[in-house]
């Protein structure tokens, strides 16, 4: 769009939210008896549409980013909805990928230098997952998995574009969106705990709640470091509710992220603070495992295996991992194609209801072989190295840049840790928001670039999805 030209708005600003609210309320009333989760989604749609109505004059890309963060807050409710041939989550994935493509068609701005190269490595991995259909088996699950990878790339590119032209505006609106998502997700699980007790699957499930907590901790612990009001309270709520969900991998990742947020080794004092934070985090984690009975039972009772001479509850993962490893060895170079690990795991007679291998590194090996893992590894390391270095360059500045780069680095670490025993890599509500944080870090202009943009002419052509450049 050309700067200064307003976007058309159909009718009065309150007309669409009111109409949607009426239809949603009527639908929810009729559906609540037959499908309570779907009724909850319908009611939530009222909030989302009303919020988006207030953003009617914002760029398309910005609206889509906010919508994706908002949808992350409903955790796995869509997954529980039967949409015929697939779940509501599959419908959401397809819709978000198409919307992402449409926004990208209006034009995207690829970051220059190291950021562009790192994004290119991610694109190369995603391209390889698409090509794997040529030697693999096409199924609903394999398509779903690859669409999530594509969505992560699209949302990274969109966020990198929008933040280049509207850094402050995007930062502020996404900060509010994360508060909305966190309040909804954590609030729903708090109600679940009241209804069903610790570790409950009522309303939303504990494992997806823990993964949402990883995203929330990344954003809000970085926000707390720059003095964003109430951020540390959201971090505390995420940790407590993840503890009550008994999601071990997510809790460990969150604790590690909180400790790493203090990991700044530029001065001797920083060394002491970092070491103290790590010792404190480990002490609290160990004490919680041994003193909190439900979590202790979750770690050391049930389906156990010997790890370093200690019986650890692996909840059947050793069987799944052994079967998937053997399958990987049959096609170690390029793998069996997208979705192969899921198909194998679901077919195991002793899989105990598991539909995924519960290890995304093993998933990559089975689906895409050593080639796929190498591509993913180089992309991940390049992105983590870049975001960490950018974070380090602005540490202590208490600026928007410090918050954005810190969140991006921490979320990469958190998701990377949970991938050891979980499956965040194939969940849209985890990977697309990760892409948003990552894209903001990659596309955020440097001080030099920001000053140059202030001197550009008033009328410039920019991507429609990004909106206008900063005002001169």
C-alpha cells in the first residue's frame, strides 16, 4: 500500500464484531451440550474477531501475526474437534498456510547479510521436506507435518518484513497479543486443574500446555529483563501451571530458559550472577522433583528404564525410540519421507496410543535421514548463533531490541530442548509463534538502518502486508 492511503472498512467499526458475537453466542448455546470444546472455540472467536476489528486499519501481515499468537492461546482445543477427514487443528494449519502465502504474495523483505543466510538455510530444510514426498508416502499426517514447517517459514518471513517497516507498532501489538494468549491458555489450564486435579486432560491437555509455557517464558522472561511491567508474574504462572501439568520436559526447558536469561559473561559480576542463577535453578528443580509427590511419581514410577543406574519413568518412549531407530537405519541417507515416523509409531502394537515418536530429532532422521538432520542442524545453529549474538550486543540497554532478540534466542533453546522427548516441530501453535519471534529478531533494523529509513521520501512502495515505513 502507498503510505497515507487508508484501508477500506466495511460499515461501522462495531458492526462486524456485533454480528459475529450474535452468531457465535447462538452457535455456542446450541453446541455446548454436544461439543463443549468447539463451543469454547466459538466463544473465543468473538474475542478474536472483536480484537481484529480494532485493527482494521493495520497491515495485513500484522493482523495475521496477531491472530496466530491469539490462536496459540487455545492450546490444543482445535485438535480435539473432529472436522471430518481431519481435526480442527489440521483445518487451522491449512488456513494459516494459505493466509501466509497470500500475505507473502503482496511482497516480503528478505533480511540482508547473516540474517538472510540463516533464513535461507531454514528455507532449504523446508524445501527438502517438500521434496521428500517424491520418495515417501503421502498421507494426511505427512501433509500436516510439512505444512507446519512451511507455516514456520512463512511467519518468520512475514514477521521479518513487518518489523522492518513498523518495528515499534508491531512490538507493542504483539506484546498485547502475548498477554491475551497467555491469559487464555494458562487460565484454561487453571480451570482444568480445579476440575480434574494435577496432570488433568480436562479442557486442554498438559503436554501442549507445557509447550505453550515454553513460548510464554521465552517472551516474558526477556520482557522482564527490560523492565516490562508484570512480565515476571506471567513467567511465574507459566512455571507453576506447567509444574501442575506434570509436563517434565517443558518444565525443564522453562527452568533452563529462566537461568539462561541471566547468562551474560561479559563481566566478572555477570559470571557470578549466571553461576548463581544456574545453581539456584538446579536446586529448585531437584527439590521440586523429590519433594513434590506427583512429580516424583511421574519421574520415578510407572514405565521405568535404567538411565545411569537410576530408574526413570520413560512412559514407553524407549520402545518407540528403538523401533524408530531401527527404521531409520533402513534408509539412513534421505529417510523414508515426510510422516514416516508417525506412521511407524502408530502401527506399533505396543505403542500405547502414541501417534508420534516423542523425539523430534529422531523424527527428522526417520523422515529425512542424515541429509535432513544436517540441513536442520545448520539452520538451527545459524539462527541461534545470530539471535544470541544480537541479544548480547544490546544486553543491558533495556530496549525493544533487547526484548526481541532475547525472546528469539530463548525460544530456540527452549523448543530445541523439548524436541528431545516431545514433538513441538509438527505443531502449528508452537512453530508459527516461534517463527514470529524469530522473524522479528531477523528483520529488526539496526540503528544505522533505522536512521536511514527516516530520511527516505514520504511516498515509497512497500509490501502491502507490511504497511508503511516509519514516519519521517
